[in-house]
C-alpha cells in the first residue's frame, strides 16, 4: 500500500525565496526502507524539513500525499499526529526528568490527541521494556535524565528508542550517523536495525556511504541540486562506494 507519494515538489527558503528543491519525485510503500544520499548541500535536509512542515521553507509547487491525504495542507502537529516522525538534529536536555517519565508523557500526550487510551507508569514500563532490547539499550537508560550527559551515540540511540516507543508510520532519520566514531556508529546501526525488524517504514538520509555498510535499505535515491537524479536498489550503494557520486552524477 502506498504510504507517501511526492510529485514534482519544489520549495524555496521562505525568507529569501531562494529555490532549493527543484522537482522531487518519490514513491514509498508501507514497510519499506529507503535511503536518500547525496553530497553536502544537495537539499536532503531541506526535503525532510519540508515533509514535516518546517516554517523556514515554502512549497512552491507539486504535491505530497501521505496515507491518501494531502500532507501539505496540514500543520506540523497534524503531520506528526498523522504518523510522520522526524529525529531532532540536536535533541534537548531536560535535567531532572527521567527518560522513562518523559517518554510516558510524550506517549500519553499523543494518545490523548488521537483519542486513544493512555498508559499508567506500570503498563508503560512494560511497553518500553519490550522495545529496549530491540534497540540494543540497557535498562539504566530509562532512569537517566533526558539526554543529560549523553554521548553523541547515546543521544542518537535515545532518538531511536523514542521512535520505537512512540511509534510512527514513517520515520525520517536525517544524518543519524553524523559525528559518530565507528563504535558508536555500529551501536546506532544496531538500534536502527532493531527498529526495522519492528516493520517500520524508514527514510534514512545520509551523506556518508559507510552507514550503508551496517544498514541495508532496499531503495536508494541520489539527490543532487534539489532533485532525485537516480533511484535504485542496494546495488547503487556499491557503485557509490567504488566510484563515488561522480559516477552517477547527472552532470
Ligand atoms: P543537505 O542536507 O543535502 O546537506 P540542505 O538541504 O541542508 O542540504 O541545504 C541545501 C542548500 O540550501 C544548501 O546550499 C544550504 O546552504 C541551503 N539552505 C538550506 N536551508 C537554508 C536556510 N534556512 N537558509 C539559507 N540557506 C539554506
Ligand atoms: Mg548538510
Ligand atoms: Mg543535511
């Protein structure tokens, strides 16, 4: 079943009207894992921000259909409630609030807005507990203050835990691999792979080919100058690895 369809999407920076997206096309079916790759500055982050309704950008053309609905008509909160999750680039620290309490509040707030039952602390704990091992995390993660004193890798893994616990029909992970050393990268990759076994639909965005050594998306798209210039299966990753972006560049 079609989850997300992007047709000829164009967008500019709201303030300067500079064109960044110049006609993005993408079709995404439920349960799939896609990666968008491309050089720095090709428009990857802009594309993901436009999908979640970031106010810095203005859509100037094209359509985005998510679960049969016009996504561009929705405000950012409606998009989130309809099932799109985007990882935060720099997650906030909340001293004195444990991860478990924070997740429970976030979970219940979402359930409330969707008119679904909330979970008390004990029920919620078993819900979280079932996800912990999946995303390769220890119990003590739950008792720590939100993101306080977390290493870069721990923050990213915490983001994956949030996603696993809160749930999303489409998770967008922008540069989940950036700034991590190889050990942290492997830990994060394990967490993402755990998430994938939960049958989530995931759109990974990355500049680095090395992430794809650990996480294997079935569909890979190359973005260049604000549009997707090539799409293919995982073999595209090995072409990239051997020959770099030049080999598949449109220019
Ligand atoms: P990527 O994520 O592929 O590295 P981005 O989407 O972040 O690319 O950026 C694409 C281009 O648009 C870059 O040249 C970037 O400098 C520019 N850009 C994106 N957002 C803004 C903004 N809010 N203000 C000014 N320039 C921006
Ligand atoms: Mg960038
Ligand atoms: Mg980016």
